[in-house]
C-alpha cells in the first residue's frame, strides 16, 4: 500500500532511491494522482487503468517471460 511515513514520502519526492514495494506503490500512486488532477472523470480513470495494464503487460513481455524461459531451460519444464 502507498501508506509510508511522511519522512519517506518527502525523501522519495526529492529523488531518494525507492527501497521497498510499498515505496514503489507510493511513487506510482502519487504520480497517478498528479496526472489525474483535482476533478478526474470516468474517462481519466479508464485511461489510467489502461496505462497501468499496458505497463504490466510490457514488463511481463520484456523482462519476466525471458527470465522464466531461462529458468525453464535451467531447471526443466513443468508442463509436459
């Protein structure tokens, strides 16, 4: 969840290194809230959800799938 200490929020906002999943969640959430502004509507929410989904899919396609393929080669396939 994005509920990290105020101190860490300030540090991350100043460019400090993100160290935990919670801090990453905070950073992404804060960025999305800035993008959405003060009066978001359904279209804005829908666009943000689409961006997040595309980011997830691209991360999987470019980084996770090749990693898993390497582990399959190293350790053997579990699908017969």
